[in-house]
């Protein structure tokens, strides 16, 4: 085909120079994008042909100009083209409404598309549409067994389902294929912390810190550190819990949750002044946070400021009526007052 079209363009070179010019443009600019040098994971993509197609457009436009000497015929063809391309463009644009519509269209016209299966799985996982997302991640893995991003997303999905052991196994699978992938270490730390394995979780989080390649977002760091602090706190290792909450505040100084949780950690070993300063700053940052008022009530009780403590517990219950711990603390404070 290439030889035939080239021969035709050479044959027409005297009368229709634009044919050879357009054809050589197409062939020349196509060379960098035909897959000899692959860019990323896409060996084929429509966007790679945008520049080469200019050559074909030159051949078509000037060719139509030669064929249609009559202005009426030219305008008729032009009108049909405008209507046809407008209809096709309207239909094509509908597939680009959002990530989900783009990915579903891609899956409809391709087979064994591990990349798009994973992308749609990730999109649905972020929207908590977990039952729809899981088969897509598994399809991505079936299409490409060593596609570690799919294992990572499947692990995130399982954490959302509280299937922490299964999530751990998927994050370990990621690290078998990509041993330096910092995000997998951070996610593995999260899965381990949620299984009440804080020492192992912290070890993996430190690996994520050492390997940090920019893949770990501040939100992931904060979630991992917070769950690590909770796990240590449940083991009454308040020093370790405090260290991890302090690291959260270093990342996000305005994190009201971390300040409230650290205040509660300081309350246990009777570091009351530090706890009070933290919880008051947490309330200042987020005045609608029930845990802050509950902790504040405990601190006020410790200072024998019972009426104010009762008010703090009531405030916590105002924002969260089913807050069992605040209900119990309020009951005890009211009984002691009598």
C-alpha cells in the first residue's frame, strides 16, 4: 500500500504536488510514533497521530478542491462534511464526560485492557463503589499478572471493606514486583496497624519514608500515622502513640483530629497542661469535633472544674448523641457532683 500510494503521488507530482507533500509529511512524522520508541505503557494511542494526519488532511482538502470545480458542489460537500463531523463529534464528546465514561468506552472497544480496567477500578474505589470495582481490578491482574498497581488498588479496596489480612497480602504482592514502591510500604503499614501490629507497621512506614519517591500523598502518610498511633494507644504505649501523632502535626499543623488525639494521649500520663493546650487549639481549628470536647471534659475533671466538664461532655453529645464514651463520662461527672 505504501509503495502504491507513493508511486501514485510521484505520478501526479506535476499537476498535484500537494499529494506527494502531504504523503511524505504523513510518513515522515509517523516514524517517531509507530512504536519503535515506546512512550510509557501505551504503544498505540490516537493522540500520536495528530501531527501525521495533517499530511493526509492536505491531500484530502486540496484533492477535493481539484475535483470540485463547481462552487455549489463544493459547498454541498462542505455542508455534508460539517453535519456529519458535528454528529460524530457530539457522540465522541459524550464519552469524555468524566473518567468513568472514558474508561467504560475504552473497555467497550478493546479486549484484555489491563491499564483501563485498573483505572476504572481505582476510580470506582475512590467513590466507594467497591462491588463494581473489585472485578475490574481482578480483570487487570488476569490480563497482566505482574501489574502491581492493580494489586495496590485491590488492597486499598479491601481496607475499605475492613479485610485487612487480604489487603496485607496484596500489598506484599506489590512489593514482590516493585520492591522500591514507597506507596505500597505506606499502605502495608496501614493494613498492619489496623490488624494491631504497630511495631511491624512502623517498620514498613519507615521504609516508605526512606524510599519516598513522591508517590505517597500527605493524606496517605497521615492515615498511616494515625492508625499506627491508635494501635500503640490500645497497647497503652502512649510514648509511641504520641510520636506518631506529633509527626502528623508536623505534616499538617492545622490537623484538629491529630491535636485532639494527642491531647488524649497526654491526658493518660497526667501531662494535663500540654493536653489542655492541644485540645483547646483543636477546638479552635474545628469547633464541631465531639472527641475534642470529650477530652476537654476529662481534663477539666482532672482540674476539679466539674460544672465546666459537664458542659464539655454535653457539648460532645450535642454533636454526636450516640457517643458512648461521652455519655459515660457525663454520667460519672453528674453522679460525683451529687
